[in-house]
């Protein structure tokens, strides 16, 4: 089973850069996308169905903002939109494809980089999301949460870690929250479990400032975080960089598992 996670930074923008031409070459079973920056009326038919994949979406109420989606090859038992937290459900940040014994979730955690107000909102989201993460891992199902978590967990996960220790995305409080997911709840960072020491090849996002992409001054903030059972079945992972669809790169993981 191949699962892809991709922050599109605008689904219409990514389409013009070839995302929906590339997708049929990947043989994916589930594709999680984030930052749609679109509403239902904005989606062309090829944005909804592509290569046998059918999309379901959780839109933000604000136009041109946020939004997540999940494309599935096999019809899930149900699609769950939102966390039940009105402040963040209005921003379109969570959608779950439920197969009963398996669930795949597309997640877009808030960024706090634009202002202190947004950083405080990010902390509220982390507080609201943690109990859901606890309930999910205790459910007994196999679960993969794909998406833009907007946190680089460890020093190895970004190029300039020393100069970013006081910046959103690498703050001690954010990193400690992620550590709790792994150490207290038992979630597994799939890419890191496969490649513990990877640095530059693991980056998934680059600032548009300067020549960050050309110089590979990146951050690893896109993850597939999974329950231990399915994480142990991951056999390969890669970040696709041959084409640029947005300021993020798709994260591809192959699992010896099927819904």
C-alpha cells in the first residue's frame, strides 16, 4: 500500500505545476493533501477524481485558506471531517478515511509564524488535538496520520536549527509536544524509523526567501505518523523532488499492508 502526503499550497496552483499529471504515475492507494486554498465550487472534475482515486475534502470557511483532502482508491466505510473543535474545524484541518481496521488521516496543523496570535492558536490546536491522538492510538486500529505538522521535531530535521530555536516550528514547547506523541502515546515517525540519520534528503519544505530550495536549506515538517503495527510494515519512504508542485515536497511511504 502506497500512501502519499502533499501540502499543495493551493490545489489550483499545484495543478498548473503538474501535480495531477504526476499523480497517475505513482500508483498510490491513498493520497492526503493539505492547504487546498479552495472551496468545492473551485474544484475541477480532475481535482476530485484522478487515476481511480476519489477525493473527499474538508474546506475552510474562509475562502482561499487552508483545507485538507484525502484521495482513496478503495471506498472507505466513512469519511470523518473535523476534530469537533469549532475554532479549527472552521479552518478545515482534519479529514479521516475510516476503513474499520485502518484509518488514514490528512492533517494540517496551524502555523504560528505569522504572528504571536497565530502561535497561540497553534498551541490551542495542539492542546485540542492531543486527546484525539490518545483516543486514536487506544482504538486498536491501525492509523496513519499524514500531513503538514508545522513542527520540526529534532535538530536533524532542519538545516539551520541553531538560529531557529526561537522561531515557530522549532520552539521547545512544540518539539516537546511531538516527543510526547512518540514517548508517551506510542506513535511512530515512519520516515525516521526507516532512516534515523537522514538530514537534507528528508526535508519537505523550503522557504521562498533567498535561495533556500537551491541550497537545500529546508525543514522536515511533513510526516506520516502511524500506530506501531502499520509503522513496522513500512518498507520504504522518499521525498519527491524531481518536480516542484509547491513550497513543500510530497512524502511517499510504501507499506506491506492493505485495507
